[in-house]
């Protein structure tokens, strides 16, 4: 004779699994997170066109959670405008990717920005070709062309802010990154938000002009 399973035991086991899943998915609204969120939103709305906002904090403090919440709020606030203007987007959010050889690739970065904005004809903008082994070979000036394409796309899409998670280089490479970011912000007149660790302070201190044009938001542990 088959033994019938105890329905109360099965229900209790299922209930325990549900509680565990809810606990794993729960995110607490820490007071510091709420404070930094409000400061960042106010800064994005009140900053002069082309300004830079640096959000500095230790690893694991919650910068990703902060980014997602701010992006959600920016989208919600612009819903009525986005319905009327389908070409506009609320924000552009890109993570800078580490390079295998240690050199930051602006070509790859600009291509990622164009794809994030759903820009049409990206492959044509890359203006390159693939060799017999399938490796992509960009045109010599494709970096400049991509930068111009990104600037034009940002002017057309008119996001509230461009968010970059920065991996800071060193020496001359750091100065080059700084010049490109300043140029993009200045040409498009769009607020750029840089999220990163305290290494971003070295980026800001390279230029007195950047120090005057940027706002620091400390996201402490």
C-alpha cells in the first residue's frame, strides 16, 4: 500500500523555501543610500550643462544599487516626455571594460555607448572589415569617427545624464581619459556621472579646470 505524503509537511517545506527566496531578494533602504540618492538626483537636475559629477566610494558600498535606483527614478520622471518624444532616452549607462593588454579601448567604449542608445547602422559607423580569420580590423580613424557619432547621438537622444563606471588608468593614459571625458561633456552639454572608487580623486586632481567644474559625492561605507 502506497504511503500518502503529509500535505502539512510539504506545505511547510514550500513555505520555508518561499521565505528564504524573499530574504535573499530583499534589499534594505539604508539611510546613507537614501541620502546619496537624493544628493545625486539633485545634482543631476541642478548642475550646469556639461558638468561632471564624481560619486566616490569603497568597493561593495552599494554603487550599483544606487545607479539602478537613480536610473529608475529618472525614467519615471520623464515618462510623459518620453511618450511624446520617442527619440529621447532618460539616461545612458555604460561600464568601462578592462582590456586584455592593459590599454583602455575608446573604440570599444564608444561602440558600447552607441549600442546602449540603440543607434542604427552601428556596423557602418565602425567602418571596418574582417580578415580571413574573422578578426575585426577597424579603419585608422574609426576612433574619431565613433566619438563624433556618439556626440551626435547624445544630442539627438538628449538623456538627463550619462553614467560611466570608470576604471582609472595611470600616468599619461589617465590624462588622455580625462581629456576625452571633458570633451564629450563639453561638446554635448550633458551632465556626466562618473562612479568609481577613491582612485577617481586622482582623475579629478589632474586638472584644476575639472576641479572647478565637477561635484564630488562621497558614498561612505
